[in-house]
C-alpha cells in the first residue's frame, strides 16, 4: 500500500511545474555616458535613458557613437556596452539569462550563481558562459569573441560546438561558421570590471519553469545553447518594460 501511494504521489508531483527554483532577475542601467536609448521590445519606440533606468526582459538598448552603458543584474552579473552597440535582453531569471548582440561590442563579467545558464547570441553564433570575463564584437560580417578568464563554450551558425580557454579568441561568420581559434595578442588586457551595485531582486513571485525552450532563430535547433522566454521584472524607479498584451 505504501509503495502504491508513493508511486501515485510521484506521478502527481512530476506533472506539476516547479515554481520555487526559478524567479526573475532585475536589470538596471548604470554609468550611462553619452546618448543611450532603450525600448521595451523590438516594435516599440526608442527613448533616451538615464542612470537607474530599469530594463525588463524583452527590452533592447543601443548606444550612440562615443556612448556607453553598464547593465547591472540583480544576480551580480554585469555587461558593458561600448560605443555604437545594439543589444537585447531576451530573458533573465535566476536559472537562465539569454542576451543578444545585434552589432557593436560588449564586455561581460559573469558570476553564474547556482550554475545558472548565461548565453549571448549573435547571427554568427552563440556563447554559453561558464563563469567568465569575456568580450564580444559583432557586425553583419561576423563575430569576434575574446576570453580573458574562466571558460566559454561556443556554437557557430551551423550548430557546431567548440570551446575557448583563457587567453584565446574565436572568429565566426554567419555564412561559414567558426573560422578559427587563436591566442590573444600578448598585450591584450581584460576589461576592468565596473564598480556598480547590483539592483534589488524583483519582488514578484517565482515563475514556473518553461516546459520547453525555443532555439534561436538564427542558430540551428540542435545547438545546445537554448534561450528562455522573457520574464517579469522589478517595479519602481524609471523603467523600460514590455507593454501589456
């Protein structure tokens, strides 16, 4: 009887989504320098932002020539966007953060608390981070990834996986995939981590784990770096957040 009850209970709990394991991550724009704009979604209008503006998953940020901005995540991760960069946050939770570099250059400092997944994708490939300091520079012609600390897995536009060790860089193109991995120049220096505070975690309730992640449209479905759907973000301060449906 006890065995039968255990089987029944296991079946019930297996069918119920996990709620406590995953919750939202808030994102604050900091060290805004020059003309920086953001929008709630790819169909929304761009608006000029200032320090302490909150960005919701689904939002995008762009910097003008000579401008820069730091995205501070409540889980301790940081991403700095250089001049003339367009960037998007496709999802941000305590289990998975998925970002997109459309064009320009970024530097990232990733803590990977609780071994959460952290990916950045571009038309030429996906970088899956395993606790790292790295930089990416992308355009329509291709993508360059530089690894300074930690470890980095990459998947090119044909779904072919590879990995970088500290002191290496990779070149990728959308048309031909990975072009090669080589050592960084001897004088290459890791970007200096911004001294910005993490914003408070969102006060919203934990969210259910998605049943299935969608693969990036510009990366084959068999690529190992899956990306999560957008998630709710923190209220308060000024904010750029997706409009209600």
